[in-house]
C-alpha cells in the first residue's frame, strides 16, 4: 500500500471472551495510534457477535433450520452411527431453541434483578444452555468450556483448517464487519488475541476480514500470538498462519503501532522489528522493546517512551449496552510486568530471560487523572490488571485516590508480602478495594521455596498479611494448584488446611489447578533441581506450549487423584468465570460490594447441588430413537476416535460387550411404523445432557 493517503486503522477483539465487560488491550493500541495522527475504529466483535446471536429471532431461525435437517435424516433408508449422533444433536438443539429465553436473561443481568440470586441463576442457566447450543451449531469450538483453562492447540495447520471450516462463524463475522464498517477502507486490520481460547475465533475472524476487505493487510497481536511465536518448534512452525494473516506482531503494540502504520502508508520502507512476516522463516525472537510507564523521556532501561499523561487509554469505542452486567467496569493496567519476577513455574509474555516482563509502574498522579476521566464517563469500577502490583505503588495510589475524591470500587491481583500491614490494607479499603485475588499456590513452605516464593513464606509473609485483611472488609480469592514437582500428598493437604483456616476471608475458594511445565520457565532451564529429566515437546507438536518430562520420584500423581483434596473445600461448580463467584469477574465484585465477602458461603448453601432443568422434545421419526440414544451413549463412552481393534479395555471399563459394539456399527434401519419419541434432557452445571 505504498503511498496510501488512508490514515484509518481497524482494530478488532474476537470471541469467545467475557461478555460482562470490555477487554482493555485495544484501548492502549488505539491511544498510541491516535497519538501518532491515525484514525482508529475499534469493535468488540466478541460482544457484538454474542448479542447478535443471543436473540429469540435467531433461535427461531435455527429451530427451523435444524428441524428441516432432522426431517432429511428421517427420510434416509438407514443411519450410520455418525448419522445417529448427528440426529441426537439435532433433537437436543431443537429442544434448546424452544427453551432458551435470551431477552429475559439480558433484562435480568442488566437490571436490579441481577442481585436477586434466584433470578440471577435463571439468567445464568439461559446463557449456559445457549452455550450448549452453540457447541452443536458452531463446533468444533467449545463455547461451554471456553472460560476454563483451555487445551492449547499445538498444531497450527490443524488450527487453521478448523478455522477455515467454521463457515457459520465466518459468515456471522462478515455480516458484522459490513454492518459496522460500511464502505470504509483501512490501512490494515489488527486483531488482538489475548488468550488461547480466542485463537480459533480470531482465525475465523481473519477469514471474514479477508472477505470483507479483500486488499487490507491483516495483523494479529496479543499475548496468545506472542506465545505462539515464543513456543514455536522450528523456524517454519508458523507458516500455516500465512493463509490467514500477513503479519504477527509480538510484544507490546504501543512500541511499534505508529511504525507499523507508517509502513502501510508507504512513509517508511521498514517494518518494526516486532512485526513478523509469516511467509518467511523466523529463526530468532526480535529484540523486545517494552513500553515505559514512568515518563515520556524515561528510556534508561531501554523502554520505549510514551506520553501516558497526554494520551491515556482510549475507552470511547465501548458500547455499554452490549455487556451483560448492571454496572460499567473497565480493565486498566497502571503496572506492567512483575516486581517479584522469581516464580519458577511462571513464563508469561515475551520476557526474554526472566519469568515475566520487567516491572514498570505509572506515576500515581497520572493514574488518578485517568481514573478521573473514567469517572466523567460514568465508570467508577475498575480492575487493575497486572501480574503483581508492588506494595509501595499500592500505598501511594490508595492515598492519592482518597485525597483526590475520586469515587472508585476496584479489584486486582496481589502478590502478598509482609508489607501488607493493617495500615496499608486499611488504606486500600478506604480507596475502594473490594476484592483481590492472590497466588497462594501451596500451603507448604518447602514447596513455596522451590516455587521461588521465598523462604518461610507462610509465617513471615502470608499469615501477617492475611491477619491484616481479616481486620478489613476486603474479600480475597486464593489461587493454587496441585502437582508441583516433588510435592507430596501431605503437602497438598497442608494447602487445604491453610485454605480452610482462612476461609472466612475468601470470596470464594476456587478449585485447585494442575501444574503445567512451560517451555520458558525457570524449571525448564534447570530441571534437575526439581527432580525432572528428559524434557520434550509432545511428538509432532509444532508449537510447544507445554513440555512433557520424566520425574525421578517413584510416581507422578494423576489429576484424578487431586479430586479428594478439592472435595474438602467449600466450592461449588456454579462459581466459575465469568459468573458471580468466578475469579476476577465483574459479577463477583458486584456481589461482594452489595452483600459482603461472605456472600458466596451463603449462596453455596442455597444452591443445593446446583441449578438444573429439564428440556423436553417430542419427535416423530421412522427410526427407533430410543435405540439411537443408547447407541450414541455407547459410541461416545468408548471413544469414537479409537480403532475397533483397540477398544477392548474401553469396552471392559464401560461394561459393554463386544457383541453390542459390533451391532452398534451396523447401520440402523427404519422402524416398521412411525413413532413419537419423548426425549427428556436434564442440563447439568458441568454441561452434559442426560436423556431419560
């Protein structure tokens, strides 16, 4: 696009992400581009798409489409097991289309009824049921489990193929782009991909962008893209993405967005160093240029200067009517990197030779000015996004907020140290802190020291800090995981005992995670110290997100063995992202604000095993649908991807005879007469649908 006079950039945030509040990454990119003289359009495709499909009209249209497809199947002379599986999916989907009430859920989640727990749970059930329907209509993407830690896709070619096959999603995105962008032309289209769960939809969005703006270059950035680059297994590993994108941008975009735009206008003939051409081999990571938060001219540590005082993050693109919450909240990052930066399991962002990016803080007076601007836009709730907020910064920020008179309710993630005195915690409460997550990780001092958390962390740091929080009304959310190398069952029990000892502080206690060995972690650099050897990517992985390893201990526990520890905790499956009770969610903050930090202990007692409902579908068919239900259950129980000759162990475990399986793989013929089948489906919190 050499010599182009166009000065407009398109920035997009893809699904599937939090639909309760907007994400913040493009606010910084847009501000930097505008500061350099470019016009910017920002669209939250995640929120726009979700609200465009979560409607009664769309459900009615889907119901007609699915009913027609089911009628076509019913006219066939016989059904293979795959056809039977599809028929059952269609019946389930038709029942869901009839049951779900989107407008009622939206009204509840955006009104005072949000705080009525029964009404809230009904609205949540509507959305969760809708996500089950999305799984059937938009597979293979798993919308129902998108907010849980997703498995990373280690094969770019497979990811690209899945995205290109997602025609329904691509078509939806293309319609939204045409509606939002009209006949505008852009220098380039930038798509931010913060999490691995966004990768497949972001690839489908690139296909839609190509259809809509045929000649417009497409650039992907964000943490998940940087991780793809960092974890690539060989210089050509990312080649498949060249079908969808022209460039990947790795690292913080404020440092290079102006140079990137200038390249596309033809004002510069050089790309910024962090822009990666996907059609060429990438042998080495580009030199990282982190953005300074301190001042315009502070380039002493090699950080790119940026005038945050004159160019605050840009939030004017947000359409607040799109989000499913009764209050407005923005995500804002006054700190980047981690002041601790010693955790041996961590490997976050393009961080060169440290566990995470270098720590930088914004002057508190600049932060307060940004908060004042947000307050003028009726935004008084903020999540301070950072790997870890330094205690000294927190003290100065809290004092500044109180003195400024800015009314604020905020949440964040903390790294607890002995600096969290009762005076500091009291100041945080006065400034508006309502709830904060923190990395407990383990209740064992030995394990915590191996993790790089410091010696004697529990008596010297955690207990004093938690005693200070006990004197406040602030809710805490502990984060922890099982399976750290050399960890024993006794030490896992110490974690549980510690959590229960301080349960009165927690809003609420989540389930434990499971240790994953990341390629760039300090553990991976010195595995013998942790009793590990033979580190390796999984066979055929083009992107080595995580490593397999051998452990010198007698045996490594399986994740199933950790359940007995989780079962001791006052946890409920309804407490999940992005819902009330989930870690770091807006809904959780709002419930703690209204009802106090003990609210989820009370609500758990009222849940009585979770919400569930019955869906009914009366279907006429020339096939024995009772046999279809049973056949599909057997087929899915033994693993439909396993060759028949390898099924013996699965058959034995499932209590299925080889004869029954052999019969299953014979096509199902038509019944002598048409029958009416009443299918009752119970929807559970975990997402399965059981027929009766």
